[in-house]
């Protein structure tokens, strides 16, 4: 049995603190949102043994970009779904990550665009 030293106790406390703060993050990932609506992985990734990467073409089968741009037209400082760079055709995956936390792609250049991205 290992010796219970002050160093080991401190290490255990530090690790438990970081683990609990990581678990306390309440971010709901998009795969969880899709699953809650009854979508299976194969709906986006296909049935192949090796899962296919999901392209924007797959996203727009369910998510109409023009309707989405109209829905977010009043977002300030600008509409993230209709912009001068790509119009309404910005690749969804630039911001919306399905299996990890999404990010504000616009904010990498436009610091005042502090969009909250689901």
C-alpha cells in the first residue's frame, strides 16, 4: 500500500478539483441535441463501418440557411447567418461543432462579434 503523504493528498485534491470543474460544465453538445430529437448517428454520418464526415450539404437537408438567416436577422452587431464574406452559405462547421464545444468563428477576426454559439 502506498504511503499517504502530504504530497499525495495535495495531488489528489488538485486532481479532484480540476475534474469536478470540468464535469460542472453544462455545455450541451449538438450531438446530444440531435439525439434528444430522435436522430441516430447514421442520420448524419451514414451507415458505413467507417463513419463519414458530415458536410454542410448534409446539414442543409434539415437546416435551411435562408430561413435561419431570417430567424437571426436581428442579432447584433450583425447577423451571423448572413454575412459579407459568404452570404447565407457559411459552412456550418466553422462555428457549430457537433462532438465538441462550438465556437464563434467570426470572433477570431471581429473581436466585437461575441456571439454565443450553440
